[in-house]
């Protein structure tokens, strides 16, 4: 009886994840259409806001019932970013739910395509700390943009653009703080944001550098092993010839 109950729960979990994945795709399509100024109409905007509410409720409910909230906050950082109402682009982070569904139900393994690249992806995302640095960087940029929009009386979209250009040290100069509070926010963003983005960049560089070094070391080991096999093959061949001569 208990096994039947677990099977039913697993079945409903799969169905729920499929529904969430479909809704994530729909919300992402709507977000892209809105960002390219496509006329989605009132109905499209209502659907988009409804999806935002759905994913926000889903996140809060899972946060309440989870046993380890610290683990939840770290491993569901993209879900949190996906419910930020600052800009439609943030809804694209909801596509991470598809990746989580694939990982939870071991779809790659079931399809027989799991291998070295999936392990490398996991190592790059979690073992290097990339996911944590990326989340912190995005949070700093979003909070700075939100505060900047308040003190400088600008839209969230324009403030987000300013925060991105400032944090990445691009600095087009098309927008700059004019109030004392705005300059203070910009100073914090330049110190904290640039620092974390620098760490993020160095993490990516170190990962691929280490990977290249490991591949070179593996290639050298393979070449050394090949030479040893060739040497052993020659010695075996000589021994065989000597044995043949002795029998003759």
C-alpha cells in the first residue's frame, strides 16, 4: 500500500514538473515578445502577470515546506530571480526549472546521453562556486538598480541598464547619479558589484584553464602509456623470436 502511494506521488510530481516547464516556456516567450516591443495586448499582459503570481506562490510554498532553507535558497537562486518584477527579462530565469526537472528525474541518464559533459557542467556550476557568485552579482545589481530608481526617479528598466553598465565597468555615460544618495549607491555598486563580477570572470577563466591543463596532462599520460605498450610489444616480439629459434 505504501509503495503504491509513493508511486502515485512520483507520478503527480512528474506531471507537476511538466506543467511548470510548459508555463516557464510560455512566460519566457511572452517576456521576449514584450522586450522586442511586440504587441501582446491586455490578455498577454494579464497572462504574464498571472504566471508571475504562480511562480511566486510556488517558490514561497516550497520555501515554507522545505527541510533545509539554506540549501533551498542556494539551489533555487534562479527561481528567486525569476519572480523579480523589475523587468520581463528576469522571467527567463524560470527556464532553470526545466533543467532542474531534467536533473531531478535523471532524464539524460534515462536517455543514455549522460556522460562527461554533464559531470563537467555540474562541476562548473556548483563545485567552482559559479552559481553562488552569479547569484550574488545579480542580487547586488538588482538591489542597486531598485534603490537607484527610487532616489533618482527613473524607471526600473533604465536603472537596471545603468547598474549593468556600472557594474561591468563599461560606463557609457548616458546616465549618471545626480543626488547624493544616488552617488552613494553607485559607489557601493562599483566596489561590491565590480568585485563579485571580477571573481565571476576569474572563476570561469580558472575553470577552463584547469580543464585545459587536465586534458594536456591526460594526453601526456596517454602518450607515455602508449610508448610503454609499444616497448612491451617489441620485447614480447623479440622473446617470441628467441623461443622460435630455440625450438628449431
